[in-house]
């Protein structure tokens, strides 16, 4: 790997976008030339392959695309006055003054912090510390709550620990049967597809569960196309069939699990005929899937946002884990349950304390021993650490209200596009006394801010992320940031000093990482043995890694699960409907809406919508409708459709396709404005994970000619 930035030497680094964290090389351009992304075939996860987003990632580094100076609202009291350039001192002074004013007037609970799953481990860690030590507020949460929180909760419930994949991604190629539930890696992380291809080349089977016949589903041996929100019933039906067919692994269940009797009773109450009715999946397909999975010597179930982003997401994931456990397909090589996390640091972002209920090392904020440990690393009194705060949507919903958060620091997130019921969330953001946003670009959320802080991004800084496998990797600085831009760590340092906490907020990422190691030591996500030097030498280290001479842990649970008795726990879960269901053919909201991603854009699109090449492939939002529905609506491909839910309305061209169910429409969520899918989505929360129900709500669809 190279080291120079001015010399044009290429440096090994990682893609700024999704949780695969593909390895790449970046060569800075000479003079005003743009930097160039090069392949890095030696990185084991993607072996040189990159999707279009990774290939074009250098475009976001260009000065014309990204912010290069702080902005402040011209008239402090008028949110509609224009943003104007400001010095860093003025911008940081204004943020500190706004936070201090809110605390003085309304108490410490009136300030809040909102983070992101794309922030490096160092940033996530320091942001959590900033909230609890410098602001003394319990209210910090982040957009990862909208990503994989249900899988994390179900993981902990079953296995005692949450690591998205408890095995390396490459293990997929060597198993015998994979059930992929509500996941579409062909669009979300294309280089991962090679492992599914290799699985099938090796004679393994792929079952895809998705209401849409996605590009991923097209490669499956079997595609089950259930109603949105019925994945829990589907998993129960498959477990019922597995048990009824005598394919449950009694020996494994007896030796390595607890709670099977209750889970079995719950599943046996879900007769296949009932499951067929609840899910819309025909009996023969249910039977074929149960047999395919049950007969395979080894197998995996992998979930993504489809089953997770539901108001019963935790129970839904638990039902799929139950299936794995009953089949004896967990805790042994080539088998297991895993979650394909979405955001770049979706895994690491949830480990280091930017969650409302957790401290670094994946520790519970209500655990006295955890509080004592973290407080000692931070040099504060454990009694001074706040308790749990509001979850992401509840935090956003409280903004500007009596008893809610009045001043918010938001880093690396764009909830004006990505939160459910986004129009309401935008109103709440506007109701704040102070909104300070740290970002790379002027996102829809940054446009609402009183102060915008332009921060460094991936290739302009060094920092670690933890990919979906639990592999801690190092994004290395490959180019110099433009003048006028500061790192998020420097922003926190500057703000903490202004708030009277001059110590404990270093600007140097490696110094932060060294503290993070100590804070995580002894916790579940134990980084104590990981260092920048080791990551460089080993191309990543899997946590837990409790000591410098520990090899790291690519595969979890081979001997025991991380529960007190070492056994995995079944959960007795039963079907329940989505929080909002269509109200019948003559009702006001007769159709399902589900949302998702397209390959050419990433998340709220804040970065990727600024890349010309990506915009050519994915220029704007659309509404997928089945030809039968299109005929009934009298709409042709490309004509505008209005989609209305109880929360809002969105307008986008129809995309007529028979890959979707006739009772369901689909919208990608990468855009703001009229085509904002999240204007429609339902913030009904999962009671355990506090995940909103992005993946299913009721809508009506009408032609919107002339709009
Ligand atoms: Fe980047 Fe994900 Fe594409 Fe890899 S798959 S290049 S990490 S966006």
C-alpha cells in the first residue's frame, strides 16, 4: 500500500458506502485532476470487484460537490433566512451557545445528538461520549436504529450477542442451502453475489423470500413471494412443516438450545393452510422450501431489511432463527443465522455507544458494572452518566416540543429523507431552537439547519469501520481534504472545549481508537487486542479480540453460544398483522406499499445523487406496479402516479412490471421532494428494537396526470 497523498501514490482503502466495505485503491489526481479508484484484488471480501457506486466514489470528493466552508443561518431567529458562509469559530460558537441556552432554559434533557451508521468507529464512540460527558444528555441515537436494530435484538435474544454475520461471508459459498429473507444483494451489494453464485456452482440451493421478484430472486432455485409483513407467519409455517416432516434435529436441540417446547407449540398452531392464507405463498412452495432446507446437511438463513423493518421485526427475525436452530443449522461450520447489515459501518456503528440504550463494547447502559467500567475509562463518576434516552424516531418526534429536545447536533444522517413519516420529521427539525448538522454535502436535512459544519469524508481521513462480518478494517487517508473542512473528531473537540470540557476529546483517530479499545475491553464487542498496526498487517481483524496475541474470531458459537448457559434460546413467537393493513378493495387504502433500494443509489442519496454516472443509471424515484393494477388504474409505464398513505403523498412515474405482486406497490427511498417514499411510511415501532415499520403500510394509488 502507498502512503503519499501529494505524490500520486495509490493507497489501500475502502469504499465509503455499504456494509461490505469493499477494498479499493485510491490514487489522487495530479493538480486539479480527480482522484481515481483502482481495484484491490487482494482484499478478501470483494476480491477486486466493485459496484458502480464504489467505482465512482471519487466523484464525491470533488470541491464542487461537497461543502468546503461552514454555513450559518443569516438571521438567527428566522429559519427561512438564507444560509451564509461563516468562519469555523463563528459556526462552533453558535452551536455551543445554542446547546448551552437550551440546557440552561430546559435542562440537560433538552439537548440531543443524532448519529449515523456510516460514521467510523472512532466517530461513533466519541459522539456517544460527547453526548453523555460533554452534554450530559441521555438523548443520543442514530439512523442505525432504522437499519438492523431488529436483527440485533433477535440476535441477542437467541445467541446472547449480536454480530451481523457470525461467520465470514465466504462461508456462504460452502454451505448447502441458503434462505435469503427480504434481502436483495444484487442491488444493494453486488460483489457479494459471487458467494451465492459459487454456492450454486457447488451444488447448493438458494431460496429467496421477497414480495418482489428481484434480480436476486431471479437467481434462486425457489422464490417465495409473500405478502409484505407476513414473513413471521412464513417462518412459523416452515418450522411447522420441518417438525411435522420429522426433520428437526433432536440431538442438536437437546444439546445446544433451550426453549424448544414453547417455540414448537407456537409453530404447530400455524397450520400450513393458515400460513398459506396469511402469506399468499402456495402450499406446494411452502413444502418445497421446508424440504429443501430441512434436507440440506448444512444451511444458513440470512435476513435483511425486509423482515427487520417491521413493527414485529424482532419477533420475525426470532422466527427465522428458530427455524435455523430447529434444523440444527447454527453454531457449526457452514451453518448459521446472519443479518446482511446495510450501512457502511452498520456493525461498528452500533457497538461503541451512539445507541440510546448502550455504552461502548455493546454494554447495556443500565448495567451498573458496565457503567462503572466506562465511567472509569472516561474519568467521570458513574452516577454522572445519564441513563437510556429516546430511540431514533421517538427522539425525532420529540424535537421542538415541551419536554422534548430543543437543540440537536446531527452528524452523518439525513432523516428529512430517510426517517419514516418524513414530512412530519422535517417539521419537527424545523421546530428546533437549534439544529446543527455535520455533513459532507448540503443534504435535505442540512438545508434545514441553523449551522452546517463541513466535515471530512472517507478517503480524506483515517478511521476504522467494522463490516457486516464483524471484520474491523482501516479506511486509510488517501487524499488531502480541501481547505475549510474539518474532521468530525475536530468538531467534537472544538465543541467540547467550548462547553467547558477541554480534555478527553482527541482529534487524532488513532488516539480515539486506543481509548475505544480500553472502553470495549471485557465487553461483547471486545476490541482490546486490535490496533491500527494489526489491521494493516492482517487486512482486518474479527472481534471479539480480547488481547494483542488473540487471533480474532471469524466464526462465533462453534463451541458455545454467548448466553450464560452457552445454549441458544428459542423464542416462542406468534404471527400478528402489520400495524397497518390495506382496508379492502373498496377501502381508502387498498394496497400494500413496500420500499427498498436500487443499485445506482445509496440510502438517502445524499452522496450518490451527486454523481452523474449514477444519476444516469438511477435518475429518480418510481412506483412499481403490476400490469393488472396498471390496467385497472388506466396508467401506462412512465406516467405519473400519486401514492397516498395516512401520513402523506408522493408522486413518481409508474414502472409497470410483473415482478411485483398485484396487491403491492414498491418505491425506492433514495430521493426527497415529491417522490419521497418516506412521506408515506409508517413510524409504528417494534416494541423491542424500536424499529419503525418501513417495509409495510397501506396506500392508495391514482394517476397523477398533469402534476
Ligand atoms: Fe461500495 Fe458496497 Fe458497492 Fe462494495 S458493494 S463497492 S462497499 S457500495
